[in-house]
C-alpha cells in the first residue's frame, strides 16, 4: 500500500518520526526519496 506520491506508509512514518525527533534518517538506495535532499552514505559520513 502506498500513499499519494508513491511513498510507502512505512517510509512516510519513518520520515515523520525522524522529523519529529530531529533525527537523521538512514535509508536504502531506492528512489522513494528523490524529492528531498539526500547525502548518500557511500559518499559522505552520516
């Protein structure tokens, strides 16, 4: 099940929780987060 914009409910919950707690969210290499600024852990420290 995905929400409008093709982001899964689990991913949406993870983003909301990280924002609420002012935390860093570490995600995989999928394309669900193309609309926000990302720092790839392959290229930068998290």
